[in-house]
C-alpha cells in the first residue's frame, strides 16, 4: 500500500449521486444493511451515519425506519449538499470523526465503507463507541483482504483493506462487543481479483469500475441476491470483497 495518497476529491460526490442508485454494488449493500438493521438491531430512536456521503444509504434507512431520528455526518460539505436534498428532515453536519466529541447520543451508528479512508482508524472507532448510548449498536462495513489491494483502492483513496481479525481487534479495543460478522461480495471475489489485475483504466477514470451496462448490472445483482439469501439462512462466509460487523456497547 502506498505511503502517500491523494485525498478524496470532493468533485466525486456529483458523480456518485448519479451512479449509486443504478449501481449493483450500492444497491446490494443497501439490502444487506437493511436486513441486518431489521433483524439484528430492531427498533431504535436515534441513528447516525458517519461518512454519509450523498445520503444514499440514509435515504433507504429513513424509508425503512420512518419513526427514527436520522442524522448524517460527512467530512466534505460537497457530499452534504446532496444528502440534505435527499432527506430534508434529517439532521446533517460537517464532521471530522477524529475530532468527534459526542457522548452517549445515539442508539445506532453506521460507518459504511468509511474508516478505511482514515489514517487513525482506532481513534475514529473510539470516538464512535463513546457516542453510543449503553446498549447501542455500531454497524461497520469495510473493504476486506489486503491481497485484493490494487489501483482500485488507490483511486478510492483507501488507506487499507482489512483482515477480519484486524477489524475485530480494533472494535474490541474501542470497548465494543462483536455480535455478528459476515463477508459479502463473496461469489464475486475471483472476478474482483481478475478485474484488479486489469484495472489500469482507472488511472484515466477512477469511477469506471462503478459504471456497468444493464446486462452486467443485472447479472451481478442477481449473484448478490443469491448471496443475501444464503446470509439470511445463516451462512456467514469468511471470504468476500467486503466485511460487515455489528458490535454493541455494554
């Protein structure tokens, strides 16, 4: 992994706002997150998503849990412009999670593909854990397997890809108890690996991996639907492009 990297370009948010709702990965991840919130978390009053970007995930959560008070935090104001338009009645703020000082404020905190962008991820997790109320839940997704590292991660401004043991250790050091974990995008790992060997085109267009034709989108989303069905049945694969962890605060 490179010691130097470029910061996430704020101009990407406009492109993400156009791509997310049509992209198989964003839609499939939303379905997994909503299933986990409904079946492993249940009712909650206050939820915060850190690194909420354009508000794509929060919009789905708001529709699924209309009685909950929804909040979003994002480092880049450019992302919040889109998030506020998507969910006008949610609370949004610009936030560097490293500087976060909230104490016992939320029932649920979500960080969906966020902490891999942060150099000091342990401090971030410590701050998020402090912001949970007793009994609160934290839901985290990250890119998994360092051996999948490629120019794709560099284009996404990642600092790292995680191993399962590494993420769990850091969550536990933040004082949280891991209740559930699973990999996802598991069936597609061979395809991911091959695509990363041929990903030089990202140098010209960092968003190119997110742009797929209708047939490709349909096929990939169908594979992810099978994967979600297996997860619902209790299958928890150890290998997958992404890792999802649910942890709780005593």
